[in-house]
C-alpha cells in the first residue's frame, strides 16, 4: 500500500470510528499501532509505560475521531500528535531510564514519502551539526531545555536560541 | 491578543511538537488550543515536517493485552458476543411477532446504554436511553461531591454541537432526564461527557473538569 493509498484507507476507517464502528476501530488499530508503539517506545524507553501510553492514545482516538478534519493532515500525522502529546506528558511526570527494547514481532507499514525524508534531511543539514543534534534529541527523546543543556554541556540560553533559530530555518527550508 | 500573532503561534506550535514547550507555557498553549483552531493546523503542519524522522523506526506490534484493554474500555471487545445475542434475539423476535406486533417493535429497538465510572473504575451511573427524548439514570454510588458542586451530563456531537442534559443525581435509585430537543442532533449519536460544575444549575457549556467521556453501547 502506498502512503497515499494508506492515508485514504485510514481516513475511511477514522470516519467510521467517528460513527462508533468498532470493527473499523479494530482495523485502524491493527494498521497504525505498530508504528505508534515504536514511537512511544523510543520516547518512553519502557515497554509497560509505552503500552499505557498506547492504550490512552487509542481511547482518545475513539472519543475524538470526529475531530479529525480530512484533507488538513494525514491520519498518521494526526494520530502521532495525540501519541506524542501523551508520551511527553508521561515523561514529564516520571522520568527514568529503561532497558533496551527487543521487539518480538514486526509488522510492515509503508514508509513515509521518501521525498519528504530527503527534504527534511537536506534541511537538517543546513543546520550546524550540534544544532541538528539538539533538534533530534528533543524530538526523539522528549528532552526539555534544561536537559538538553546538560546533555550538550551548553548554557540554557544557548539551547533555547538554537532551537528557536533552527525551527525557523527548518520552516523556511521546508516551504 | 498576543497569541493572535501568526509568528508566535507558529513558534509555539513548533516547540510543542518538538517537545520543548514546557510547564505552564505548555498548559497555557493547550488551553489556547481549544479556542484557536488555527493552532491545531499549525501543530499538524509541524508534526508532518518532523515525521520523516520516525521513518527509520521499525514498527513493533504491541502485545495483545493492550488491544484487549482498549476494546474492553470502548465496548469494542464485546461486539462478537453481542452479535450472537443479536441473532438469538432476532429468532425470538420472529416468534413473538406472530403473537403481538407491539412486542415485536419493542424488541427490535436496541438498548442504548452508557456506564459512567469514577476514577477507580467503579460504576457510578448507568444511563439508558428510554427513547430519543428521555434518559433513565440509575445512581449506583455517590460521588461524594462538595455541597456546592454538581455532576453535569453533556451530549457532544461530531459537528462540535454540545448541549447539557442536566444534573446527574447523587441519590441512589432511578431518575429520569429529559434530553435536549434538537431536530438535527440525535442524542444516540452523541458522545456523553460528565463534568463537575458549580451548582445548582448546569452552565451553558462545561467549565469544570471533565470526569468522563464515552459513547453509547448498543445492546
């Protein structure tokens, strides 16, 4: 299934979920949870908490499916926002390091459009290597400004400025 | 208002998605999100920009119990069982139809139920739609609310329309609520929410904490 085709399928499922269709909800879960679970595992670094996060995320999806406005964002993007929000919230509450993840089962899901990936990579390269590291650490591990400053041995003000400028550069570059 | 500036909105949305928008700034931003639809679009746009970073992640199928929990909490698990019950009910209905048409009609009407639980997942109210206008509420246990506060039931439709269906009684036993009379909005298509409000009468829209949100289960 191509990214575009997958998105159309997911849109139909989400619309059905908004109308209370439980079979569609189960299918949406099967298609999207492996990707979201992987994201939750990376941010939370703990299987139990990633599972809690996933559960909360899908309960929210079930309740709020009607809020999705087709055409404005891809379904995976919409779902990712909900998941990241929950994962970052959990991280704030209790931050601790977990063990490495050993995935038992893998399920293939289409990759994102390679053009997007290339464009983002190209734009990330226009940032300095440490600025780029800063952005990637924040996105992948949900590090806060002070945590980033500690990790990169930089003053807090520098980290804040770097992030602000890097985001502005990325936005212009990706337009 | 400061937050109306597109540049500021965009910067906050970017840091929200990145995860560096923290603490009270994040809470303030999330409150604004409910009022400014433009913010949601900016968030989606930033998530789409960053998403390729997730591409190298290998998908991991979550353990089965995760879905079982979700299904149990949303009523999705019981679908197969209810279907089987549905078949039995249909057979019974056909038989009874020979006896009385009225009974036939009643049995054809599916029951719409919602169970409202407290934070300990204990059932507090069972709501049953009598018809499209009336709701039967059975109070199973008290929420032990302060005297000045009440629990208000809300109906929320997919198009954003929302209406109060009144105060959920704390007294044990059965109570009748009249559903809002809206021609375009079917109460059985609504999501139900319960919030804690300053009593005694429900405000025009929820102001207090939302305790519960759920959908009708069709039996």
